[in-house]
C-alpha cells in the first residue's frame, strides 16, 4: 500500500481549519440534488444555487456543489475551505483515501484561484486519472502562467515550485465540476449541461 501523500506547506499556511462536512452518504451521480437547486445550476444562476445549498443539511454532494458555486461567484477562499474539509483527513494535510477525482480537481481549481498553483499541482498528483481533461486544463493554465514569469521567478518556480507572492494564474475555463453525470442532467430535464460543465473526468460517465 502506498503511503498517503502529504500536501505542500503552502496549503497548510494558507488554509485554516475548515468545517468538517456531515458524513451522510449520498449518491455520487447527483440524483439527490433538489430539483430547485438543479434548475438554478442548470440556468447558470450560481449565486442563487450557492444560497440554496447553504440552507441544506451538509453532506458530501451538497458541499461539493456549494464549493463549485462558491468558485463561480468569486468566493475562492471559502471554496478552498469547503474542499479542504471534504478532501483532507481531519486535522491533517493528508488526502483522504476515498477522495474521488471530481473532488480533487475541484480542490485543485480552488487552490489555483486562491493563488496557490503549487498546491493545485500537489493535489492533482493524487488523481487516479492524472490525464483527466480538467487536470490537463489546470496544468496548461499553470504552464502558460509560468512561461510569462521573469527569468529568476521562472527558475525558482521550476526548481522549487515556489510561486511569487500574490501571483494570479489566468484560466480560460469555467472553474469547477459539478459531480453530476450526463444521464442525471437528462433525467432531470436538461437538454444540455450548464455553461462550463464539461466531461472533465472520465469517471463521470455513467
């Protein structure tokens, strides 16, 4: 059995203790998402979905969707806190053994938007499918950003994975993946996925 990977100190320094979500089991395909919230997400009304999800009893599915809505409404620090609470073992910087790729991609995206590209790459290193399309998008964004650094900054990044203070990595994709399969979108009446939802991880296919 491989030893759990410990995340970089940058994550620990940047993120405080997060509220630990309820461990109630939910279906991973999004089938337990209330229709009203589903419709808000489908229509791209992420602010309304964010507020609706905050009123629901916390569970893995709701918290995951809440984190995506937080990212899409500019609440990056809160998104980091949410995904940290879901992805890491309580009180540690160790990724939970049952953390799936959708969750880890969302956590990596939140760290990227929180100006921690090194932390994002650390989390992506724990993916089961390291070539998942969303992971490729994140790495590509970081590569483009790194190429724009000054020589010494770029060298420090390449050798030590130390990002400049207050760095900002531009992205060209909608942040976050809702943990909902194409089949569920169809079953709940959506003719297409909401803006920015893509086949980001192969495990989302039914």
